[in-house]
C-alpha cells in the first residue's frame, strides 16, 4: 500500500469514528486499523526525512549531490 493509499484509508477511518454512528466493537476494530495505518505512514515519513537529510550541501549552499539512504543504519 502506498503512503497516499494508507493516508486516505486513515482519513476514512477518522471520519467514520468522528461521525460516532459506528457500533463500539466496530469502532475498536477501526481504531486498531487506524493505529496500524498511522504507524506505517509515520515510518514512511521518517524514512523520507532521513533520505532528505542525506543530501550533501556544497560550499555554495546548494545541493551538490545525494547519498544513498541505508535503511539499516
């Protein structure tokens, strides 16, 4: 699932829970699914931020090159 798909699914869950017309058991299931989607989105955002931070800035202050992001580090 792409980041955008996960975010869309999470937004849908939030809307359902905010309406308040979902039975309790279904609300709990939706909340659990939402938490898993939130964690997945956060992980992707953290990885993207780490990749951005790997950009090497040249002496003139401009991006000079990039370094490959190593997810294991």
